[in-house]
C-alpha cells in the first residue's frame, strides 16, 4: 500500500460500534450481490463471482462472464457515493469526501482499463439491484448475448 494512500490516512473510528460495522463490511457478499446472482442463475446464466476479469489488473468484479467478456459491478450507495442516497458522515467529513472521490476515480480507471482490453463493464447501484432486479437482470442477459429474460420460446 502506498505510504500516502487514502487508506493509510484513515482516521480512527469515532466509536467502537462504528469500527465493528466498518470491519464487518470488508470482503463479505452483501445482499444486493446475492440477490443479483440468484436472479442470474434463475435466468439460466453461468458466471464467476468475485473474480478479476483480467488477472494482471487489480480489479475484482462481482460477476464475470469470461466468454462474453462482460463484468458486472454492484456499487454500494455509501462506498461509491450514490447521488441519490449517499450522505457524507459528519465526523471526519473531509476524509470521507476524499475517500468517495478516490473510489469513483478508481472505478472510472478500472472501467477504462477493462474497456481497452475488450471487456464490457456494467455497473449498477445496490438500490437498483434490490428494487429493479428483473430490469437489471435483463440488461445483463442481453449484454452476454442470452436474449431476453422471461420470454419462453416454443421448441421446433
């Protein structure tokens, strides 16, 4: 980790409860990701989860379709600064603003790097995955070349 990185300058948690909540968020598969993966499986799609689309690139997507070269990210409203739901914490607000800004810049760099390597990148806010699961799933199905979700075709 770089000496002057945003993480290395993180302030101490304001309370023990805040510290526990923040530590519990690292590396877990959260509800929106589970909901999306479940919907994609019901749509008959096979995929990898929590995988680097390009091994040399330090970027792990929530869902990866290797053959179709499509990767999907579910962005948390807090951690990625959702314009609809993000509220900056009052404690250490300047650090949090910088943290969210750096996360957005990282997301943009990763999207560009992946696109330059021939990958299609789909990003969805967690609130859209939960509230509009079918719509999000349909967009992914179309992106990977699976047609439309929920349309039955008759055999022969």
